[in-house]
C-alpha cells in the first residue's frame, strides 16, 4: 500500500487515521511534528511514525494529506518540495485546486473533506477530481461521493458542517428527556437511535423521495403530523437552509 504522510496533525487528520486503522488499513502513516501531544497520541494509539520536519514527511510518503486551516496553507506549503509521482489530498475547506497547484508543483492534487464520523467508517466522503489512489484510500472512511466539478465539491462541503450541527440538535433533544426524568443513557439512546433509524430507512428506500417517506409516516391524525405541523408553521426548517446558504457564501469568499 502507498505510504501516507500527514501535514497538519489536528482533529480532522486524527479522524482519518482512526478510520483507516478501524477499517484494517495498516499502511505506514508519517506525521508532521508540530502538534506534539496529538502526534504522540497517534503514534501510541494507531502505530503512526513522527517525522523530524514537514519536508521529511514529503520525502518519505507517497500520498500527502494536507489538513490545516486555510490561513496556514501558504506558509506551510511554500517552503516544501513535492515530486511529480506524489498525490496530495487537500482537506482544506474553501481552497480551490487553482490556488493549491502553484504551492505543490508537479504533484497531483485532489480535494476531500471527511467528517468526524469517518473515525467509525460512516458519513459522506466527497472527492474531486476522481483519482484511483485517493479513491482507494478514502473508500473505507464512509460513503464515497465522487463530484464532477469543483462547484459541486464546494456544495458537498456544506454537508461536513451540517454533520457537526447534528450533535447540538441531538443534545437539545436529549436534554428535554433528561428534564422529563429519563436517565442520561436512556435519553441518549432514544435520540441517537431514533435519528439513526430515520437515516437507515431513507437509505433503504431509494425508490421513494424523502418527502414521500415523511408523508407516509406523518399522516393525518397522528402525533407525528401534529408535531411536524408545528415545526413547519414556525419555519423551523427554514433556519437550516439559512445556515446552508451562510456556509456556502463563506466557502466562496
């Protein structure tokens, strides 16, 4: 298997490394040295290897995963030398291939944005452009979604943010149950498995639209319909679209 070098050992890189190991991927993983505490954790927990410098990561790896904040990208990559046989996988949100290309020279480059749930091999894994080596690496981290353009990729990136919002939603519902007297374990299981079950049912019925599934459950006279009507009357779902639009605008800046 191709060796993997990681530039920017933060939360996202940790999710990805954990997901690979959980899926049985035992390829060599070489880490940039800057985040000492997290590097040490990944070395001990997931059998990774620290490098002495960022350039040493590149010199020893076939695939380079770049996972830093957009404002850190140029200062990170500008001093480094890549070779034409390498593949760079950028997890940097909002930074186009045109901006990446001059920073990595002749190396190939693709973009992806795995979610936190990649750690357990779940969730959407957008990829653009398609590349067989990147596809092989990312396929075990969730549902690989190949995009046909960079505009499509930016839209798909919004889902990474939405995934993070869901935990706040789960927490709010769980707190309601706690206030009503359920135990933390009962409340958490009820909320998580109710939501997970809805996603599983939607996945199992591709022949139906999501609205058709909703209408088949929230029929007239049901408590489901009563609660859904209240949410729609208060425009609760509109705020999610507002948040989507806000993130999409931010990614295009």
